[in-house]
C-alpha cells in the first residue's frame, strides 16, 4: 500500500487545478483559432498513448487493463467525456473562462442530487437544502430575468450535467473495476470517439500553434499523472474541496490574458454555489466517518 501523505497530496491537487486551468486557457486559444474537434482529437491521441504506456508498465499489462465487467458502460463513459470536453471548450470560446467555470462548478451538486436515484446513496435534508442553494447560485449567474440573459450560458450548464453523469458512471463501474481499468478505457474509447468526430475537421496549424498544441498535451498528461498520485497518497475527502481552486485560477487566466469581465452576479452566484458544494462535501465526509 502506498504511504499516505495528506499534505503532499493537497499540494499536488493545488498544482492539478492550476494545470487544468492553464489547459482550459490553451484550449480556448486553439479552439478560437481552429476548431474544437481538431484540438480535442490531437489531445486525445496523446492521452491514449499515455494510458497505453501506463497499461503496458502495470503488473497486469494490456490484458489486465482491458479486463472489465462493464465494457458497455466503460465505453459510454469514454464517449460522454469527449462530448463534455467539446461542450466545455465551446463554452470557453463563447463565454470566456470566468463565466464558464462559475457555472460548471455546479457539477458536484448535480452528482449529489443524482447519487440517490442512480447509486442508491442516502441524501439527507441538509444536503438537499445545500443542493437547492447551489442551484440558486447558478440561477444568479444565469440572471434569466435581468434582461442580459444569454442562451450561451446554458452551454456550460449542459457540460456540468454531462460531467456529473460521467462521474456517477465512474462510481458505478468502480464497484467492480479498478481505477487503472477505468482510466485505460477512458483514454482509448475517448480517442476513438474524438477521432471519429475530429478527422473531418482537419486544418493546417501554424508552427507557433503546434507549440501550444504540444503544451496542451503535456499539461493533460502532467495534470492526470499528478491527480492519480494525489489520490494514491491522500483521501479523496481531503482533496475534493481543493478542486474549486480551478475556478480561481481560471478566473485569473481569463481576466488577465483574455480580458474576461467578472460581473457582480457571476461573482455572487459562484460564491453561493461553491459554498453549497463545500457543504455537501463536508456532509458526505461526516456521513462516511459515521
């Protein structure tokens, strides 16, 4: 068993949120200059090579990585994640990093709301109250009655719902499959899906943007590797709240590099949603301890 080190795990998770926020910024730049399908396809090619390399180095080898009790659900997970990434990057281009991340962070609340009917987990009234409060925060961000509502704001909300379903499916297959098996299927089926969608949208890329594309792939590998290591040496309950830092880093990149504007309703709604999300994580941790 890997030796536990919560402090190092938290430090790694902070680095993960920074790397993923930077990755989102690079994706926004490339998808704005080319198209989202091309960017995701190339990114997944490298990701597939990464998971293939991990599988070949593991004790069970390639055969062990392929051995799953839920091949259909594992494949659907990989497809769904690609669809969610397409939607998320489109949101970055249309809305910017600040507003997209502010809405997307509602996904843990969606997971909590659906964990009862989908996974049979008990959700008490306090968590239901937090879930409802979180969606009030999302409504504040969307500002449907203010006269400035943009239908594009529903794009990151759709992405949050898709990612929540992906997370629930991941929990479901984890009852029988190891994390290494799920990670392998995510990379391989995702690469197949991304290629099927992206091969029709090939565009020549400038030398400078190939450099950005290479950096995007490196951040994806570094981020996932650090996240795997973090969850190996620290409990998930200690790491999950750190994920909200991606909103902070994303906002910094969006405002300083892309000129995004932090509107008052977005700041208020994000604060409400994050607070509700942290409360649901705290309640889940207490329930697990009991």
